[in-house]
C-alpha cells in the first residue's frame, strides 16, 4: 500500500492546471448509455472513480476505449445487460447514476442498494420517489433495486425534498424520452448538473433550466445520438489548490476551471484575509496577514460545497481565533478533524458543528486519510506542519485527484509517495 510523506515548512507556490471534474465525468459516462453508438469524452480525469465507472459500463455490455490520458470513446451500441452489482456500487456510490439512463433506454434496471460509506448513509429514496412519479415501478429485494417501466415513462412534476445532485441527475436522464414534460422542482444547481444537461441536449434531448431550481425535460422520441463532449473543469480540485494558497500564503494560481463555480469559497477566502485574483478560467489566491477566522456552513450549490469543507477547515485550523464549521449535507464528514488534532489542531466536534480554535503551528505526525477530501486536507496540513507527516490510506485520495503529489512537487512541496508493507500502513 502507498503512503504520502511530506516534509513541512517548504515554500509552496506557483501554477497548476486542474483536470475535468470527477463529479461530472462519472455522470456523463453513465449518460452515454442513452445514445447508442460511440461517444467521445475529453478532459476526463485519470482517477480511480473513473476506472470504476468504466467497469460498470463494461458490465452492462458497453466498450470503453482509452484514447489518451484524458479522453475515451464509449461505445454503448451493444449494451444488453441492466445490472450493476454490489461490488461496484459499494466501491463508488455514483454507480447508481446508470439507473436513470437504463430505465430510459430499456425500461429496466437492476442496481445494488448503496450501503453506508465513510461519509454517511447516502440514501437514494429521493431517486426512487421521483422515478415512481414518472411511472417507474420498483421492487427491492436481496439488496437490489429492480426498476421497470412497463407502461413507459410519463412526464410529471417532481418536487425534491432536498436539492439532491444524484436524484436530479437520475431524473433528468430517466425523463429524456418520457411522454410529455417532466418538471424537476427544487432541482440541484451544481455546475455538474449544467454539464450533464449540456451533454443531453447535444445528444438531442430537450432539457431547459439546468442551473436553476426548476428543470424541464421535454421527452423526445427515438434514441439520442452519440456526441463528443469536453468535461467541465474540476472546481473542487481547483478549490483544494487555492486553499493551499490560503494556508501557506504564497501565491497559488490554478488554471482550467471557472472561478464563478467557486463563488462562496473564494468569498470566504477573502474574508479570511486572502487576496483572490479571478480571471477567465484561472484564479490566484495569496495572503500576507494572519488567517482571520470565519464561519462556514455547507449547503447545495451555490452554497458552500461539502466537498470543500475539510480543506477549508484545515486553513481555519491555523486562524487567529475561533471558527464554526457546520456540515449540513453529509453526516460523518468530520472524521479527518480528529486526525488533524493529532497534528496539534484544536477542533471540537458537536453533532454537525465543528468548533475550530486556531493554533499557531502544527506538528507532523502519521495520520490516516479517512475519505477523499479529508485525505487531501491532511496532505495540506503536512505542507505547513513542523517535521514529517505520513498520510496512509491514500487510495481515498486517488479516487478524486489525478497526480496530487506530482502537482504539489511542481509547486515546490517536499513530498513523495512510496509503498510500504500492508501491516506497516494499516495498524488497526
Ligand atoms: C453530493 C454533493 C455534490 C458532490 C457529491 C460528491 C450536495 C448537495 N451534493 O452529491 O455536490 O459533488 O456529493 O461528493 O452537496 N439524500 C437522501 N436521499 C436521496 C438522495 C440524497 O437522503 O435520495 C441525502 C444524502 O444522504 C445527503 C444529501 O441528501 O445527505 C445530499 O445528497 P446528494 O446531493 O444526492 O449527494 P450526491 O449526489 O452524492
């Protein structure tokens, strides 16, 4: 197993480019099921979650041809199976994104029920209730969801209890051929939703309102057609590197994403005392004074992203004062805070609130990545901690960051990744 070892205290500054968004690429890959033939996706991040989605599609009968480090052809002409097994859903919750497209194209889908995961329960009841409103029937047994649409899919008004990203995506994809119009009310507004709507429209679907709380899908007859599409830049990978600029103070410039996709995050960095320079598909963060404490609470877009909570808490751990971080989207997303406390941070968790009492220094320690964003944040902490930090369970980081260590090396960090025997890495 691999670990990441960081020697803290070295200047980290310069310029990096981000890849395409993980949270978009996975859903776009699933959407290719709707368009029999060969679709080409470019700006696809080379990360393990994308490899898992490739396996999901292959299980269904698609073929996935990697064209280069960031592009792939997906041929969905011969998709002839409708089942996604638990072993793949358990590895990656986003596998459930095939539910909508399978039901739309074939009228059938069998998807394993997601169980718990590191950051919470991640239920899919809203996906099911929404699809039922469109005429999809469900049987749930032996841990699997069997979906069928014996009378076809009928357009309807669906009001979501919560602006769920996954439910909005499944409903958009399921309704592309529905009879009549489907309205998704209280829809998620994330940039990844807009990217998916753009792909569907390029394929011949009629989706309007993506990026607003009301999305309308007018059903179109016949199959959608395959397209070539570039994945939107990863605002969370960008936010992670910009948070490093906020943490160390030396300028970090990030290219390849839209700064407006990080609106509230950048505003919070400014409130912390950072200088934020926004450009076209580029942004730079630096800081000269102390880190000022701020309160943040995670909410659906355009609120503060849950995927930036850990990285921001890492910056606030070194603020001159106390901050309160409230996590409203996922339970169990504060696990990295106890690892950060082992490095000298002073964070107290009470329910879904974290009281972050800023400290003036951190000290390097062996720590475990508890999940994807928490893992990336522990590496960040290692950059400013005194001495050496070793982060284990780095497979979590591999799920969502391509070349994280290499990019940090290019910014001047003293960091390396190496293998250790399994028993040395995981001692519980
Ligand atoms: C979430 C994030 C998304 C991020 C992605 C990957 C939000 C709102 N969503 O999307 O920005 O890109 O993780 O980390 O920040 N829920 C239910 N029932 C459902 C569906 C969801 O109770 O049927 C709950 C979840 O358990 C969770 C919340 O709603 O507490 C948000 O879920 P959702 O947006 O669907 O999660 P993801 O699609 O994974």
